[in-house]
C-alpha cells in the first residue's frame, strides 16, 4: 500500500500514493480547552508497519505562550484511531510546539 502521511495541527493521510487525502481525527490530549493550539510530529517505524508514532504538543497560542503537556501517541493507520503511549511531563525536557 502506498501510504503517505503529513502532520501539523491536523494529521492527513493518503492511502493511494497521494491521489486522495483524508483528514484523520485529532488525538485526545490534556486540557484542550486551555491549550487549543495543537502540533503533531510523525515518525514511522518498520517494526510497526501499520502505525505512526506521533509527538503531540499544545500551547495557548501559536507564538510566545504557555505550553501544555506533550504526549507520545500511536496512530493506527488501519483502524484510524489513537492510542496513548506516555506523557512527556517526565523524562523529556523542552518539548515545544513548532
């Protein structure tokens, strides 16, 4: 399958090599009402071919604002669903929405 994915404030996936694109649901994350500015960075691993690792970060605004809790999540490309992995609150410093 020719899957292409891109992310920013939304996760968008093509299952046909880029001919058509589908917006995926946003992940759940802590305090979205306080931190509505969402950013996602994706990584792929051949060890989990049907999933994307996604670093999810959030903030109050796009620039110079308070940041919320970052999380690591898995996106299931077949089920089109999210799975929480861990918080970045402990063990990882300086996770800033970009």
